[in-house]
């Protein structure tokens, strides 16, 4: 219950109509629908009422309410999904949209977005075609697979494989691979959801071939291997290779009667790469082709992690298996749209020349650019910032630091990089970080270390971004004065 003084305050809250008629709010209705502005007014009055009742507000100020409505309305006018500048040093940043597309992929998207397209039209046969055809041959050439299908994302791919091949059957997975990928993608949950009966084998740190062998029954449909994308087990560990699993499955299949489903080996590879990133040495992820050569019947991976394309989940494997997936109703439910297909096809084409792929695909070029080159970029950025930031505002230095691949790839891999580090004499790193994210029209994502604000040059896209960071810092320091 509100006490007497709170009731007094509540009575002084303005009516919605009163606020709408304030000149500062009335003018908003010229560019925004009246219903939207009215919602903003209601929200701000409601929030004020709640603060009064909780004792957080000791007065009701009409001007503050008007200012609050103004802020809320301006916020609505800005697109919610918009570009940010990634100075975090995390290359495949899931919160920031993972991979930036290659220019060729962007062009392909624009072309099919602006025009009608051959999405499901076969021009050679002059008849209805399939959207699955655009990328399949490319994926097969690049991975050595017999067949392929691309769906909405890798989570969808995993779901589809489990539903088609293991629903109401057993699927064996090592306890060391029952992972959570993040964003509520947990292997046990997805198993349950697809009605596969999960059979866990081994222990968290050690699983042997005999663990799998002992668990196989006539009902086992799948040996599932999950690539440990976002973590590594080190120390006293043991896991079973695809090659060994394949041998086990082959033995089992020779004993199975005609007409009984085959035991399959399926690897959820997570990131998926076509080019072995040898510069990462022992940390280099296995390529899709390697997993197939080792004997996987099916492999699935993401389109927008280390592959550097649009969000997609790609499944490769034997013809008869992919055919079954194409006929599964989930293929229709989880299908890709034309813009994603265009981006995926254009990205895949770049891989025919691996050097060109490393140059044109931003994720690959950021991963592979040498630290010394990043240092030069950091120096350019510093020079740009020094033009606008004075020594009594902040001092700057170039520091050696570590970038991350991100997106659950190369988790152990420290990628040497260089950052511009700002030490604040006015304001603070924390306040500036807040300003750059929440107040600047294009959010700028940096990181804080030991009270310094770091801008990692590895994930910046071009010099235009250096200028934008300089402008944002100028505005920040103007506000500090
Ligand atoms: C990232 C990842 C997924 C999920 O892929 P999305 O494309 O994000 O849906 C599934 N499995 C593994 C091992 C992963 O690394």
C-alpha cells in the first residue's frame, strides 16, 4: 500500500494526454505514429509510478517525464539491428553477427534481393528446380563429399540428422562430448528433442573404443562425435577417433541382417573449415574433407563460423543418406532463404582459390593476417586518435595483446595482436566504454584491461572505422568537460 506522501505523488503524475500535448512531444508525432508516441508516454508514466511506489522517487517532475519520452521515442526511430564497430579482437563474435561477408557475397545478396532469381527454377531444363541445387556441387567439390544439403544453421543440421537417423533408436555419445555450445544448444537436449535415445559412454575425461563397443545393440543407429568447439580437455584424457569408430561400425554392419538400418558415424564438427589453417599449428581444426576421409558417414558444420559465410548449417555425406535428409519434412521447415543461399554460394566459390579465400573472406583474412601487419594498423589508428585526443585527456600506447577466433573455434589458440591502449586522465575507461556502446550512434565494442580501454586493430575493417572511433572519442571527451 502507498503511504500518504506516495499517494500525494501519484496524484501529481500527469495524464497521458497532457504529456502528448507538450510541444516537445507534439513535434515527435510528425515523424512517428501517434500510437507509438502514446505508448512511450504510457511506459514512462508507468515507470515513474513504479519508482514512486518503491520509494525510489521522491518527486514527480513533468520535464523529466517529457525528457524520458523524448529519449524513448528517439530510440524507437533508430534501427534496432544495425552495424557496430568491432574493436574487441574476437573475430567470430556471436553477439556481433559472427562473420562479416566477403564483398562478392554481399553483391550476390543484393542481386537476388533486388531482382527475381532462379531460386527454384532450372533454366537448362526450363522447369521447376530445387533450391538445394545451387550449393550442393560446390560443397561436394570442396569437401570430397558425395552429396550435401544446407539448412538454417548447424543446430538445425544436428537436429535433422538425429531425427532422420536416430529417432526412436539409440545414439551413442561420449560423456566427454555432451557439451553446451551456448545459447541453450546442449547435446542432451537436442537428442531428447529429436527423440533419439541417448546412450552415454565413458567418463568426462576418458572414453575408450571398448566403451562404444560394449554399448552397441541391434537398435543402435548412430555413433555421434561432437567436436569440442569451445573448450579443450587437457591432461589425463582419452577419446576415440572417427577412424576407430568407423571400423567398429563396419564390424557391426557386417553382422546386421539385410534390411536392418546401418550403424552410422556422424560428426558434428561445429565450426567446419575447408582450408587447414596451418599457422595455428597443433590447434588447427580438422577440415571437413579430413573428417570424411577418416570415415564419417555424415558431417555437419556452421556456415558463419570459420567458414566465413552467412548463417547456415551444412550437412555432407553419402548420397543415399543426404537423399533421405532432403525428403525429411524438416528440410522444408529449416530451409535457407534466397539471400542466404546467394551469400553461401558466393562464399563457397571463393574457396576454389584458397589464397583468394584468405584475402576476400574477412573472417579468414582477420585470422591469417600477420601480427606485424596488425601492428602497422594499430599505429595508424593511434595516429588518427592522437589528432583528436589530447595528452591531458588520455595517454595512448601500442600494446601486444591476444585476439580470439571466437564462435567456439580454436579455443586454446592465442592469436598475437596489437591494440591501441588508452589511459584516461579525464573520465574513465569504464565511462568511455559505456559511452561508445550506448551513446554513440554506431556502437563501438572495445575491451577494458587494468583500467585501460583497448582497441584491437585485428578486427577493425578499414580506416573509415578509425575515423569513426576518433569522432566518438571527441564527443565523449566533450561530454566529460
Ligand atoms: C556452433 C556449434 C553448433 C551450433 O551451430 P550454429 O550454426 O550456431 O547453429 C553445434 N555444434 C557445435 C559443436 C558447434 O560448435
